[in-house]
């Protein structure tokens, strides 16, 4: 074969190959919205001074005080329902061996998480694949779980009760057990007009969870007009959050999340070899390794961080973002190297700490006895 033809053929093959790669990556990568991207680039370069910040009536990214808690019409709150849900949340008898309660992995003493990188699973206490997220402010979530696979809190709450690796209950056996506890039976009759079922247990627990909402933080007092509520360092952190570090690309709105899913390139950690996250729900290649953007209120209480629980401190999280995220495949194009100075990193952490508000006082309830 003549040499030129061969080269041409090679060139052609190479071209086809790169077109294929391009098509493949175009399908895989998270799409970029050009208009939005321009705005973000502008925000990254905008220099905001503390005095300009103090004069803003509305903060970038719509960050500001929380609205009132959304309550679904199909599960209205009543004090009796919340009280019942609280008992169930703390009651290990919802589990197959009477040892695992929701509060085991969502413990108020650890900011309603469990302080572990990954929770220990039912029975053998082997590590689960993902970190236990807090239930603080989940009433504002658009979806539940790291991959958003449950649409509602009611649906979510039924999941762990029957999940083999979490509470491992046979629903029929568990319902019989709860129905056999007279004080529960009485409360279910009063609240729902019926006997306990997996469905109304989920409803009562969700009603309780809707009361675990953060109170006013220093940030909220600042946003509402008390310009002395934040220190200069916290204000510098807030400025970085909305400009140079561009955190509000995803952590926007009153609860500091836009409810979207992204792959930050986090390395896998824990017992799972791989975790495709949101992709398992949507089967959309752009969602490979993408996880839900968590809210950041009271974040100082809920270490360790991320779905892998890989970061023990907020400083580690900020350093991760400073590097432009992790090395993993299919990473979002939204994370860039930030070139933050050491004092800027400290400012950002100080700002994150100013998002802590008081939680309702909680005393673990007296659980109804079997007879
Ligand atoms: C063995 C530990 C364990 C137990 C027990 C447990 N959970 Fe969880 N919970 C987790 C883990 C781990 C996740 C994250 C799983 C995922 O995203 O795939 C989670 C996720 C959640 C979420 C989602 C939060 C969010 O921001 O998306 C809620 C709500 C929740 N659990 C409530 C409950 C309730 C209610 C119970 C009791 C009925 C319960 N959990 C029992 C470990 C546990
Ligand atoms: C591209 C969207 C995006 C941007 C930009 C972003 N985050 Fe995140 N953030 C996420 C997602 C998604 C997670 C959860 C990732 C996971 O676990 O896989 C997360 C997790 C976190 C966590 C841990 C929360 C927890 O409960 O474990 C903190 C803290 C955090 N981000 C702070 C920041 C800060 C500070 C910035 C700016 C420097 C920032 N984020 C920028 C999407 C983003």
C-alpha cells in the first residue's frame, strides 16, 4: 500500500477516534450553561469590600434567612403526631434486633449524624458505603439521600426500617411488635385514627423531623440588618463564598443548597469499590459519581464531611476546594483551583461557622413499655 494512503487512513482513523471521544465526553460531562458561566466568571473576579457588603440589601446567591418549613397537605403537623414521631425516631424496637434506632445513626449529640466517616451497619457493625447525613433542615430538601432517590421524607423514613444493612426489620413482625405496645397503639389511634403501619410510622417520623430546624445564626442576624452580627473575618469569608471561591454556584438559597447533584472528583473511601451516586437513580451518564449538594447550616456540628465522610474538618474541605476538587473522573467543570491564601482559607471557615443556629432542645423521650 502506498505510504500516503496509509497516512491518510491513519489520519482518518485518528479523526474518527477523536470525534468519538468528543461525543463520548460531551455525553459524559456535566453540561455548561454559557450565560451562567459568564456570570460566575464575573463573580469570581468581582472585588467586594466589607463596606460594600454592609450596604447590600440582598446577598448574591439568594443566601438569607430560612422561610417557614414547608408542610405537605397530606401530612399536617400536630403536637401529638410530632411527639409520636419523636418516640419512634428514638425507639430501637423499630429494628430487627431491638438495638438500632434512627437516632443511633442520626444522633442529636453529633448534630443528628453519627460522628463517623461511615455508619456501622445492622448486626455485624461493618461500615456502610456512605456517610450518615444529618437530618437537620432536611425539610427544605427537594429530595432525600445523597443520590436523591427518595422524593419525600415520608417515603425516606420507611426505607431504613426495612433496609437489611440499617434496621433490618421484617415489616409485618415490626408492625406486630409496635401494635402490641399499648401506649403506641393508643397514640396511633388518636393521631391517625388507625393502627400502626409502615406508612403512618413514616408520616409520624417525618413530622418529628420537620421540627429539627436551625434557629437564627449570626449570619441571619447580619443579613437582617445587624451589621455588627458578623466579625470582619466572617465578612471576608462571606465575600469569598460569593465571589472568588464561587461556592454559591451550588450552595445558594436560604439553606445553602440549590438541590442539584455534582461530581466533585472525590476519591472513593470506605468499603465500596465504586459508587456511581446519582447515576444509579437516573442512568444518565452525566450523573456518574454525582451527589446531592448538602445544605451548610450548622455544618460546624456535623463532621466528618462528604458522602464518603473522608474529611474530618472544615479546613480539609476548604483545602479540597482550594485545589479545585479531587482527581476523580467525570468531575464537574464548576470547580477550579482557587489560589486562596492561608488567611483566606481561615476566613472561609470562620464564615461557615457563623451559619450555626440553635436547635430545638431535645430530651430523648421516655419510650412506651411493652405492657
Ligand atoms: C445504621 C445507620 C442508620 C440508621 C439506623 C438510619 N439511618 Fe438514616 N441514613 C444513614 C445513611 C448511611 C444515610 C445515607 C444513605 C444514602 O444516601 O444512600 C442515611 C440517610 C438518611 C436521610 C437522608 C438525609 C438527606 O439529607 O438526604 C434521612 C432523612 C434519614 N437517613 C433518616 C433516617 C430515619 C428516619 C431512620 C429511622 C427510621 C434512619 N435514618 C435510620 C444511616 C442510618
Ligand atoms: C459544583 C457545585 C459545588 C460548589 C461550587 C461547591 N460545593 Fe460544596 N458540595 C457540593 C456537593 C455536591 C457536595 C457533596 C459532595 C459529595 O459528598 O460527594 C458538597 C459538600 C460540601 C461540604 C460538606 C457538607 C457535608 O454535610 O458533608 C461543605 C462544607 C462544602 N461543600 C462547602 C463548600 C464551600 C466552602 C465551597 C466554596 C469553596 C463549596 N462547597 C463549593 C457542591 C459544591
